[in-house]
């Protein structure tokens, strides 16, 4: 167990060892992920009974599978016999999960059904008389779904998902997950060489977006002078950035003056990349929501995606993107979502800057892990702001993080 | 075949050695350029890591790589082999080939970055071979951090 102590008052300074210390990382695997509702996928990824996907809750490998009656199970990917991963594919369809080693076989709900030689062979061997198959199933996680999104937890006692999100965040969540059947556009995955928390902080920090992302700013998709707000749930663990696109995106003004790389004259050769169609009732054109401990819900232009964060040691995480639309999207909207997807993902016109910056951040943090980040844009508190020139959501996040981690 | 191979050599050179601004000249005006993962292809999902359906969009991608994106300095090195013409029409060839791309980030050793298969359609236009369709299929579902340049 780590002996690290957060000695600074407040969360406007974040000690760099939270990103590098193995003891802190190990504690996160116990205190953060197993005790929270973790996003594990979207229902249309596994539309039919027997469809499964392999994913993670924290570092833990799990199988998300649709059962015979259409219900969803989330099972730890670990044979009850000798601990092997019973699922060896990222996705597929099956009638049962069978461990290759001794062929112990599990139903879609995780119950153990088959144990070869359970009664021995020719009077030899066999399992002890008191061996009960029902005692040796795959470990089952608790599952909750909300309008097509699937969550799982190892916690025995946890509030319902809706209460966990809280009223304010649930409303924004339901804005995209509005009950209409979803259509998967596709998935992309990247291994980012940075601590998992930096991904959350990246989305919780709209200050950077109006400076780093030349593409966003130049085309007015996200700018410091756009009408915007930054808000949190009452615990501070979830947050959302809500913003509205500039009416006159290409004009230079005070907000772009300090941005060294703003390119006023820039025009796209193929303007269809940004042929944005309004599809939500409110005027917001960007909503980026972070849901503790592993989910980002993104709406930017007509690209909708979930980003699942899977930690892989203090210095790396996998980012799994699932781009989606709605089952009733017409052909024009399907094409538009594919075009707009160029903004996001491992090669995204926008998100490419972020994966590069996170790489640099992790390297830089290692220069001297005893120093601390200065997180004071927009003050030192962690209240909601009606603008995006702020790091308030990062401060709120660390308020909750310190509580959970006992730091 | 030699002429087709020369097109791929030029393609790789413009990405690996530059100038990338000239890379779009290898495509026809209404060309399709996509990088897709084997996973999405197998599942029938249309998502691409890069998706251009015009030379204009390809030009935007080339411009962004050079001028808009914040990237750590690096170089790609393409190895392309195993060419096969799978279908031949009048001044049109369906070509498959294997590719491997190595990445060298400044200050770090070279690593294998991506491998996969090209499934392309090449046409002769005003006497010059150009890509009408270039579909790059990566074997791995996961990208090592960022995909900066075209594959």
C-alpha cells in the first residue's frame, strides 16, 4: 500500500505522483473501478442471444454477453478451475463458454454446466462427492442498462445507475441516449502512453480545447467565445461541457488573438466535412460528458461516440471508441456521421492533438514526480461555470477522487 | 506491373519522405481513400480511421497533417510487397498488396507500427496511373497512440 499523502489544501494543485505511483494505481484498481458503475458497451454490439464482446472493468477482463432471453450478463473472464481466460476473442457468438484447458463449460449466464470426468473414468479419479457445479460458475457482475448503454459493477451495494448519474447528468446522458434504438457505426481503439486520469482531465479541461485544437477553433466548432457552460453532478465525479458553435466561425477576435496558430484564411477543400445538421432540440452543438470512472460521451457536430477508458498500468491506457448513430438514420445521415468521424479517433483532426499531448504530459510528469500541476484557471473552487475558460471540472474530479482514495 | 509498382513507390515516398502536399495528386478527383480495421470490416461496420470520398477531402487531410495537427516529430517507413492484379478492365486494375509501416518517433527506436493489406482500384487518366479507390485494411484493431500520417 502506498504511503503517499496529499498534503496540499484543495485540488487546485495536483501532485504528479497520482499519475506515476504504482501504489496509487493499485489502490485505484481496488477503490475506484470495482466500486463504481463501469461502462462496458452498447446493446447493439450484442444484438442477439449468444452474442458477446470481451472488454474490461478497470483492468479486469470481462465478457459482456446476451443470454437466451435477451438479458445481458457481464462475467469475469476467468475459469473457476485454474483461472484461464475462457473467452479468447474480442467478439463473437456462442452457445457456451468453454475453457480450452480441461473443457469446463459455462452457460451464457456464467453457470458451470460441464466438468469432464466429474465422476472419474473407470472408477478412477473424479471430483470429490461434495463438489457442486453451482459453486463454481464464472463471477457475475451486477448489470444496469440505460437506453442502450450497458454498465456493470462488482459492488454488492451501490445506488441505481440513474441515482449514480444524478439528475443533472442523467438529463444530459438522455439527450443522446434518448431511447431511440442505436446503430453502431464502428469501433476504434488506441493505446495511449499516459495515465488514465489524464484522459478524463483532457475532456474536463475546455481551456485547452480553445488553444490546442487549431481545427476546432478555426472552424468555430469550439471556441473560448462560444456560449458555453461547465457543470458537475453534486459529487463532482461526473461533469459536462456544453457549447454552441460560433455564428461567424472564421472571424478573428479577442478569443483567437492569443491563439498563435489560429488560421483565419483557412477553408476546407471539401466542405462536406462540416455539413452539420441540427439533430437535438437544444441549441448546444457540443456536449462532452465524463462519467466516473471510465466513460466519455461525445457529441461534436454529428459524430456521436462513447469512449471507454481501460487503465493498463500507471503509464498507459486503452481508449475504446464506439461511434454510433440511430437505427432510423437515413443514408445521408449515415454518410455524414462517417465523414464527421474524421474529427475523432486515433487519427482525428481534433483528437489526434490530444493523444499526442497526453504522451508529452506523461513524459513530462516523470521529469519530476514530486512537483504538482497548477490547476487554477477560473479560480480555485469547483463550482459550475457558465463559460469554458476554466479548469473547475478537474478540481471537482480530484475532490471526489481524494475522498474515494483516502488521500 | 512495373508501372503499377512505381505508383506505390511514389505513394510511399510522398508519405515517408514528403512532400505530403503532393500525395493527393496520386488520386483521381472523385477518389475514395479509407483506412479501416479488419475488425470493423468483419463486423460490417463502415467506420474508417481516415475517410475521404473526394480528392478535395484527401487534400484537407494532407494539409491537416502538415499544418493543423500538433504532433510529436516522427517518420513512417512503408514496405509494400506481394502485388497482385485481381481484376483488369480497360485502363483499370484492381490491385491487392501487403504493407508494413514502421514508425520512428524522434529520440526513440524504430517500431513496427501497422501491417495489413491494400485493396485498391487504379485507373489510367490522361496517360497517368492514379488511385480511384484506396482501401487500407489494418490487421490490428488498436493503434499505437496516434495515427498521424496516411498508411
